[in-house]
C-alpha cells in the first residue's frame, strides 16, 4: 500500500481473528487489554460527575519491530480535592504478553516494581501483610486478557504517574496482524494519545485502519505515514474534536479503532534478521498447495452440554462441514457415556456425504455422562483402518468437550497414556475445552503430547464463531514434518526448530545465538520432499537495524528469551517430573535474567509509608481455576 494520510483506503476487507489490546480509562482508572499478535482494544469509562481525581495525560506508545512489540502505557493523575484520595491504575494486557516493568512516581519519588522468583516474592509479601487479605495485582478477565491493577492513596493537590511496560512476540493468524482498539470513554479526555510505530524490514505488504465512530472532525486527529518498511499511526483528538456537539460534554469516541497489517515475503525460505549476535528466522511460505485432510470431529453430547452449548456446537459444525474441501476425508463421532459414529469409516467430503453428516449433526442431543477415553480411542481406530486416503494427507482429531471424564475410564492420567500410545505420533490431536468446568490441564497435556494444541471456548454468544475460527486456523495444512537446519557449530540456544504441521496464514519463528563470525548463514527447511535454502550475510543483515529510532535495544535477544521461555513452559506441561523441573528451572533463570513476569516469577510492588506497602503481580495461566478470597484475590492461579 502506498503512503497515505487516509485511514479508510482499505476498508471492506474481511477481519481476521487476532490478539487484542484493551484499554479502559476513566478519571481514576484505565484498562489495557489484548494485543496478541497485533490486536488491541481500548475503552474508557467515566466516574461520577465532579470526582476530584483527574487523569490529565494518557499515552499509549507501542513500537513493533519485526513482530516483537514493546508497549509503554503512561498515565498522569492529579488529586484536585482538598484531602487524600485513592487512585487506581488498571491495565488489561494479552495473556501471551510478559510484563517487564512497572513504576509509580508520587510527587517526584519513584516506587518501582521488582521482579523476583515466585516463592521468594510470596515470602516477602506474606511478611509485609500481617493481617487480612489483599488482592493480587493480576487476574484473568477474559478469553485473551489478564488484568494488572494497583491502587495508591495520593495527598491533596498531589500528582502520581503510573508506567507499565510489557513485551510480546506477535503471532500471525489467518494471514494478518491486527491492532484493535475499542474506544468507549463516556467522557472527554483532555490529553489522549495512541502512538503506534511499526518497523518491518521485510517490507509492509499492506496497512489499513478502520473506525466505527469516525467523523470529519475526528479524521483530522488521525494521521498515518507509511513507506516501504515503516508506518506511524497517531490518534490525538482534542477535547473539542471529541465532542458530540459544542454545547454538550459528551464524547463521540464510542466504538472500534483498528490497524491491520502484514509483511512482504519474497524469499521462499523465509527472512533472517540479525542484531548483536542473535538471529531470528521468519518462515511463512505462500502459494503452496494445501494437503488434503483426514479429520474426525469428536463431539461431547453429555448432559452438561444441554441448551445453548449444544445448539452452538451444531451451528458451528454445520458451517464447518460446508467448508470441507472435496479432496478431504472426514467423519463425526459423538459421545456421552456411549459412543455414536456417523459412519464407521472415513468418507470423502462429497456433497452427498456432507449432506448426510449435516443430517447426523442436527440430531445431536445432550444427555448422559462423559466417556472421553472411549470416544478418542474410537477416532484413532477409524483413522488406523482408513483405506485409499491420499498419499500425502494430514490426519487430525478435533475433540470438543465441556467437562471431566465421568464414564468409562475416569482417571485423566490413564486416558492421557492410552491416547498417546494409540496415536503414537501418527495424527494430530486438537482439544477444545468449552467453558470453565472442563479440566483444561488435562486437555492441554493430551493435545501437546500428540502434536496438537488446546484452546478454551468461552460461553458467550459467539461460541459458534470461536469454534469455526479455530477450524479455519487448522483447515489449510501446507507443510508437514518441517525441520529448520542451521550451520553446525555456528549457532546455539536454538528455539524449537522441528514442526509437525504448518498451516497457511501462520508463521514459523526460530531464534538463536550466533557463536562464530560467519560470512554466510545457510538455513535449510525440509517439508515432505521439499528442501529450500536461503543464504544470509551476517554483516549485511546487521546493517538493516542501524536505525535505532525504530528498535528498542537488543530486541532480537529479548525476542529469543521470550520465545525460549514460552516453549520451555509449554514443553514442561507434557514432560515427566524430573525433566519438568529442569525445564522450569531454565525458564525461571531466563525470566529473572531478562526481567519478565512469567508463571514462575512475580513482581513485588511497593507503596509509600503508611499505606498497604506491598502487593504481588502474579501471572495467571489459562489452566488455572477461579479462586475466590485467596491471598491473591479472585484470580486464575
């Protein structure tokens, strides 16, 4: 897309599913939510009229360099009352992000947050809190969000500045990165600014913005500057521009503000970037043929699925069946305490077979118990005995369940062992957990042990769309058994470099350290019978990042650490106890070295004398349970 100040030149394109950034602002509070791969949502809500605590400056500064996002949120607040008042700082951030810094500055004195090993931080916290319970600083708030919050009392006429920093490696989904900002202030904000810089040395393939609330006056507050590799988007409305009309103190800012982009991909074997002895390799091939799928849908129809859940499941399955390709093979299995098969074999996705399966789906009723073990073993048996399938095809099982195994084999450890033994590396198992009654730990371990992933579906009006969206992510496999190879004795500390499947619209990322001075850098990719090569000159690659105004220091090293920690934690989920301890120890070491708040570390937040002086920021996990009245408040722990 050419450089332009117009923010509406690309409207009308379909919106992908991406991560979200969410910001909530009122006179004493704002909330930042999901930026996941590159999406965001921002909202603000007002306090009662005449409240003395005023946010007089709010700045969201986001710098995205080669998918690695560094976000700084700064809020300046003043107490205009003639007595002390409490100000609360709330930020919702993506679950995949790691907080790296937090500080409060009160009348010029800085109170920093300090990241420590989790147990050590908890001991310090317990020592500081002698009685009563105190809420922790982080809790799960939604499907992609977790909330950081801290309250502090500020004296009359005093000022406080809150600053939170977090980092995230953006994940490409369905071919795009997206920044989504939900703007809902319900008030006029004096100094409000969203400042987004994007630097992609591969080149920006396209960039677009959209809004549901834009007027001629507000478009004057929006600027977009773009060239081959950089983009800058600034939204800085004045108070007058925000007004519904000059006579009323009502805001126009009520809706969605979005930024979408993707990068150019010229080199078949991907793009390699090098800074200060660390490299990152992005691989996302385009225009490759899609492998046929052999997919079995295993659907829970136990009593707990009754009502809206089973209705949404039927709705989603009917649409997914229509999206099957003619060369795909498929079957449907439903289960409660008994297992029912649509057919005892895989059938090709002809119009006639799809119509027959749709009829079967429409008859699904919810009642009875939950025999997950028998249902999955039945699916494996159907795949094992399948005949006349395409020679190069991808076989997968998609399980959807909302509860614990209650019929047949009920011990989750035994089920996990049974399924892993039966699958034996031949197929990919994807586990979708519907709602919060499901044992997510159980599903996640089973999926990761069998080459798939787990995902939680939330019980909202769009649950059917969530299920369809997940299917779209895995519907187009284009590579199998990919191995990324690099020069021997020249790199170390490699992140994951073997991948069972690659789906169109996603991206493989490998990072590591360069241990010797090399003239060239030769990665190899093996996908089925395909071998690709790419050469990269280290000195030439390093010169790409000489423009320091668009990068933040050693960003590839931090990207490497971020990715390594995430993969160590993921690998530990399905590891044996001894190996699990070793993986977590290494992840903890890196978390402390690079200052990340991860599931293994906590941030200790101190406050001025005379107030509750210590609080903890603990990172919740998706597999955590909701806990009421815990020492950390209501959170997923």
